[in-house]
C-alpha cells in the first residue's frame, strides 16, 4: 500500500478551484491541481470531465487548508 504526502481537499468545477487556489496561495499553501479532463485532452482522448478538477495539499498543511476550503465553499454558496 502506498502512502502519499498529499491529501485531496476539494473536487469541483474550475471556477471554485481557481478561487480556492488563490485563497490557499495567499496563506502560503501551494496546492496541487489535478485536471484529468485536460490531461486526457492533451493525450488526444475525449473527456467527460472537462472543467472538473481536484485540489490536493501537503499533509503538513491539511488542517489549515480544510478550514480555508470550508470558508470558501460557504462564501460561494451564499
């Protein structure tokens, strides 16, 4: 079983991910954005997940990142 130093904190559309990325970076957290749809497109395959992305953060920053994700999600839903 493999262990990772990163944990997924959010999955969703490009707009919310862009906002989260900005908020995380403003607090010194550098997220990793995984975009399967873009990877598939660049490889020449069609994608059903266009615009769907995942945000990962280092486990050392997980607690701080989760709080930011929850705050942003709340603001975006309001």
